[in-house]
C-alpha cells in the first residue's frame, strides 16, 4: 500500500468518525436513526 493510499484510507476513517460524532451529539431528535457507511472490502493475495 502506497503512502497516497494510506492517506486516502485515513481520510475515509476520519470522515466516518466525524459522522458518528455528529450522530452522537445530535440530541435534538428522539426518533431512531440509521447511519449507513459504504464498505469497500478488497481481497488481496500476497
């Protein structure tokens, strides 16, 4: 994995964490919420 790929993956994780923080801090609504995250799983053979 190249440095560019590592940075891109880190940015994706940061975005997911920011969405989770916003979800947890959003106490204005009492109805149940669903947070959808896209998952991209790659199978790599070494």
